[in-house]
């Protein structure tokens, strides 16, 4: 403990002494602090989950129609592309071919 006394006598040693004291008390204080904060942390997590769920539901409701329209367009484009890839012509291709 002579080392601690020497450190304590140094100028500006206050933060160092406090840090050493905190390290020595940590094994005793951290479990008690953890038990005390557990309900608070759990409440924060539950609140975050609720907000996320509500936000997701409202975003899904607001964007549902747009998503379905985009999916329909992608299906249409894929069918159009598959028709051209298999040697078929789309309606636009047939019109362009008739004018040629």
C-alpha cells in the first residue's frame, strides 16, 4: 500500500486515486448496480421494440400499395423480357417491325 500512498501524494493524483478506488470497488458495486439498472434497461428495450413495431406497421401500411405496384411491374417486365428472349416479340416490337 506504500505505492498507493506515493501516488496519492503526487500532484494531480486525484483522478488516478479515484480510478484505482473504482477498480477495487467494481467487483462489489457492479453486480448491485446491474441488479438496480436491470428493470430500467429492460424497460428501455421494451419501449424501443414497441416503437419499432408500430413504425414498421405504419410504414408497411403506407407503402403496401406502392410495393404491390412495383412487384406487378417487375413481373410484367420479366414476362416481357422472357418473351423477347425466347424469340417472341413484344407488342412494341411487332409495331416497330410492321413499320420497317
